[in-house]
């Protein structure tokens, strides 16, 4: 979804400004955006979210201060 929303080659974001820009553009395109959380897994300095995303696709997002 990052590639689609921002028109970039990479599928990851770094920095608060880039994350904010991504969500702003995503919500402009999909104002009724909705997610269904399935599970959360915590690791060392990271967390992974498993959820149902747009178009009923299952997704996993990994967030870490080391990536």
C-alpha cells in the first residue's frame, strides 16, 4: 500500500514525517479506511501487527526502531 499511496519503489517508511505523509494521502484516497486487527506480536524493540486491510487483504506490518 505504501508503493500505491506514495508512488515510491520501496515498501517501507522511515521517519515521522514520512509516516504522517503516508497516512494523510491514504486517508484522502480512502476516507472510510478500516482495519480489523487479528493479532499483535511483540519482539525486542519491535512490534508486528497482523490485520485485515483494504480490499479484504491480510497484512502484517512490522515496526521497529532498528529497521
